[in-house]
């Protein structure tokens, strides 16, 4: 199942609509009113370690000048301007205007400010290692860069198609689509053939996809270990540890995948007893599951499920925020 959420300010007063939109983005950006009337429609789809947004925005400013060091975000944002324009300010050179067809790269570790007056945007939040696979060592200088037509054209078409078809995508197709995104981004960025470093990192992504596919089918197996996982996907213990060094090691990654799958099930209102869920997701006991979940998400699985069930109308924004925050934990 592919996770999604939607937001629309339609039918709300302008002040109320803006307040709810600001709350939705509170964990990632300081949001203020821009010039002109405010309006927002957002649809978000999680494609594993790429989060895709289709947004129609007007009269809004997003800024990260004062929070870069505080929130620990480590990913990139790739923004396609489908129509309209966006004012981009990410460097000492001052603001520039991005127009329809332009693609803007933003490093979330660095300050940024964008203003949208009336535009349609497709935005992809992309894990840093995926960006490294696309750009190689040039990822260090990518912040604030704008890729324009004709170099942006194929990537722009691909991003627009992904955003349009995201609600009906087959989950089995997601890993391949993510790899295609990285390869097309790399082709748009590089004027020459990708570096050996980029090619090696893309091979790492293919190996990680194999691990993720195996884990998705075997989360209930409590005997999962680095040894059994490596044997199943054809990787040595050392290769497997190198692959997941950034995530704190193989065991920690396995637990993170289990917790993420459990969080997604609770978001969807699964009604199974917690003891059954502990078995289904490979935890030794219900108490082990609850401790790990509480450490990661700040509340017990039971409390999280109750909050999700109570979120029907009045708490829809809070539900979307929790889902988004859960996605970000795996992204960063």
C-alpha cells in the first residue's frame, strides 16, 4: 500500500485555511503569508525514500533560515515549477525568479526562503544518499541551483507524470521508479557521463532495494539478523553493514522498518490486538514493541491508534502531520 495524504484550503476562510496549512508544515518550515490572497491544495505520496508533493499555492512564504541547525533535516528538495513562478532566495546573491519548467534544488541543511504568489509545483523530498547517487561529489554545490530547459525537460516530464499517477501506482513499481528518478536527475545535472562514484552509489541503491523487498515479506520473522538477511539477498556481512552504516547498522535498520510498518498500519486504523501486531511485525513481546514505538514516536502504539481514530474531521491536519513526520524519520 502506498501512503498518501491531502490538504485543501477550499471551503475555509482565508485566515483559517492559512493557519491549518502553517500547522501542517510546522515541522519542516516557518510559514508566513506572502503577497496576494492565500490558497493551497496539497497532495502527498510516499514513494519509499522519496516523498512526492503536488501543490497549488498562492500567497505563501516558506523559510528555513532560523531552524536549519535545530530540526536535523538531512534531505534535499527537488522542485519543479509546473506553472506560474517562485521567488527563490538561497544564497548571498539574493533572490531569483524560477519560471515554469525550471527545477530548483534545495539542501535542507542550508538556509532557504521561497515565495509563491500563484503557481503549481511538483516537489520531491529526496534522501541525501539518493541525491549523492544522482549527483556524485557535486551534491556539495547543488544547493540553490536551478536546472532550466532544455536540460530539465525530461526530468520535468517524469516528475509531472509521477505526481499525476501517484494515487494509482502499484507499490511493486516504486523501487524501480525511484531508481529511474535518480538516473534522470543525474542525466539532467551532468553534461557528461555520471562519475564512477555515482555509478557505485546507484549500485548500492539496487542492493538496498533488494534488502527492503525481502524485509517487507519477512517482518514477522523474529530470527532476522545480519547473517540471515545477507544470505537471503546475496551480500556479505561486511557489505551489508557498509550499506546501512548511516542508519546505525543492520539491526537498527530492521527495527526501524518494523516500526515504520507498524506506524503505517495504525495510521490506517488496523483493529488487531497489540499482541497480534507485535507478532505480525516481528517484535519479541508486546512490551518490547511498545517501548520501541514510544521511543521513536513519543507515544505508545495504543495511544497512537486512538489518536488516529479520533482524527476523522477535527484532527485531520494532526493526522497528516503525524504521517508526514513518520515518513521523514526514514527519509533523514
